[in-house]
């Protein structure tokens, strides 16, 4: 696999192209779990494009997530992720963090 040499030349930051080593052994890339701010539509739509969700409640207060919030998020994901033909819900996704330690495959570079 050929590795890209990312760089950036913007108004505020300048980064020379570089080779990032070692390459990730996970394919097609490392899993990305963005924060999903519930019930913000734009935030939840972004979550659906990635591999998982780190739920956060946004209702104008500092209240914690409730079981009802988690059920609502689960229903939202199930209703909207079907068009992606995949799941980001625990128990359905194949992320190693969701597999018990004794059953996790061992990853090795190479």
C-alpha cells in the first residue's frame, strides 16, 4: 500500500509534506467515533457517516444522558443508518472495542 505524504499550506498553519509511520494495521483506516450531540440533526447526520458515536446531550443544561435519551439515539440511528447499509450500534458493528478481550483478534503490523 502506498502511503500519502500529507501537508498543509493555509493562512495560519504551514506543514511540510511528511510520511506518517507506522501505517495503521486497521483497514480501511482506524475507526472514527465522533461526538453526536443529541438531538442536533446536523451532528447526528455526521455521526452516521462514521463508525460509531460518542453521545452527548445538548438541551441547554448540564443534565446527563438518560436511558430514554439512549433509546431515542438508538432509534434515530436505526431509522437513518439503514440507507448506509451498515450499523454503528454496539453488538452489530465489528469494532474490536466491542468484542470481549478473550475473543479479540490479535493485530500485528505487516
